[in-house]
């Protein structure tokens, strides 16, 4: 059975990791800053102890290890993507 391939752009989207082979990645969310064939570069904002403090972290997430949900304020529809649906270079995926 052939897995459908996501043909959109991830860069610039907010995502949340909803399933992962690595339990330390589960529930992490943030802005996609970049991607390679095998990974997603995620900027995560972590709230600090005080009300106004926060820390930004950049995480390299292996695509094969995660299932992500695209977060959108403009669309009520939820998009869930398994890592194998987004493997490959983004420019090749978009080209189709």
C-alpha cells in the first residue's frame, strides 16, 4: 500500500508532536524554521518560572520518529501527518 505524500510547506507553520517513538518529543510544539530530507528544525518557546520569562529552543526532530499536527487559527480542520508522509526534501515533495 502506498503512503500518501504531503505536498505542502511545513516551514513557517506551527506544529505539535502528537505521537513519537521518542517520549521526550511527545507534546512539544513550535514554529517550523526549516527542514531537510530527514529532519524538521523546530523553534520551541518554553515558559520560565516567572510570568514574563521564556526561553526559545531550537530542536532537530527526526521525521521518521514523529506524527505531527499542523496548528492553524484560520482553519478548523485538523491535519495530522506521519513522518513517512513528509520524508524527503521539501522542494521535491512540493514539486510532486
